[in-house]
């Protein structure tokens, strides 16, 4: 029997085209804490640079993060039959991600997103190709399945994946929902939430999952997500760090890893945070240690363009953790 994979990441792969703007404005509504990026209507807008980054998206970022940390990782995803697919496969193989479960479908386009990058923040224009999803066939169950963003036609795929996981009771499930998975609603994906061992989202996403108003207390969000079934719940909250609720009901605040540098480009920080925690657990670390791994990788990612260039090796990450600043510690809530 083949040696089991450490992590099988399942989701959609995309290519990100970063367009760095220099002639734009940001307007914010302080009351609703919402901001809009604005440019002149009907004009020619100069931009500073354009950078194309292949083979990204939540699942690919998780697979690459795990591989860089020394784990065996594979990707279950779909690509088109275009040249972009070749670029994605080549990039993943350079990072030693197993691509034998990646399928290319004739007549389809590889997902291609445009990232409007302005002053350290980004707005992403997304379009998901409609693929014909099917659950993968593996001879040996993986130790972890990392389920994340899929397109709007993926509900039957989720059902097939849950049937697959019923046959693999020893496989742990990490769930980091994307836009459409949140839109499906917690009741429609009830089986996914019940099967989840560790769940990740940001505070605004948690409020949407639970249909709670903006500003809901973080501890209420943690407990309400846990009531859906996940054994461990982790919710990020921008500069305030992240919050976790463990299996025993203990709530923790996880600070951001201190870095005097301002973020260069923030795409992929959440993916790095979540997938690094899962990777640490897959390596056998206890949860309280794994929680401190995530922010270290996230802080590195935001110093590079794209979601993967800044991902650390295990040696690099552990070096950063040898002598952490005194304020970098879990805080019980």
C-alpha cells in the first residue's frame, strides 16, 4: 500500500494578474467601515506594473505551503486545456506538489483573476470556470483533506466528497470556505461542518455564515460556528490578530507576528495562516504550538507579491520562532 499523503488540498486553482495602480483614490464610509476604490470614468488610467502569478488560489496556496514545510502534499483541482494550465502545472511541480489528481477539461478555460493592487491593499476581480467536478480516487486515504474555495456549481461535488470521507474515518478535514461555499449556507453544507476537524474564516465571513450583524462579539461567533460541528474554530480579524476555540471550549487570541515593516502586498496572508496551522498539526505539533506557526508564515507572505513567493520552509519558520518578541504569545480569553 502506498504511503498516505499528508495533505490533499481540494479547491479551484487560479492565475492572478496583479495590476499595480498609481492613479486611484479610496473613499471610506466610516460608519459601515466599508471602502471603495475609485478611478476616473471613461478615461485612460496609467498603471505602474503588471505581474502574473500562476497556480494560486486557496487550495494551491495550501498545497505549496505544506510542501515547503516538508510535508507530502497533493492537489485535487481542475484546469482548462489552455496554455495557462501548463504554466500552473509547471509552477506546482517546481514546489514538489503532487499534481496527479489535477485534471484538465477540454473546452474549458483555466481560472484567471485580475488583482487591482493599490497602496498595500487589493481588490480582486474573479470569474470561476464551471468544471465537471468528481471526487478523486485514491488508493490510500490522506491524513488530511484541506477543502476550500469552489465554484457555484460545486454542491454535488461537496456531497461526493463527504461520501468519500465517510469511507476514510481516520482522515481529518480542514475547511476554509470560499465565497460560494458561504453563499450555499450552513444548512445546505451541514454535513461538511459536522465532519470538519478545524475551520477557518475571517470575522466578516463568520458573520455571513451565521447571518449575524456586523460587530457581533468574536466569542459568540466562535461558539456559534463550533455549534455547527467543527472541533476547532479559528477566526481571523485583520490587525487584531486571530481567535481560536479549541475542543475543550478554551478560547484564545493569537496575535499577529510582530514585523516593523508595512505589508507590501496582502494577497494570500489568510491562506498562509490557515494552511500553516494545518501543516503544523499534520507534523504532529499540538494545537497551542500550531497556532503560533500560522502568523509567522502570514507575515512573510505579505512582504512579497502574490500568495506563494513568501511562503517559508520549516527551517526558516522555526528560525523565526526561536527568539520571538515577548508580546508574541497566545492569550487566553
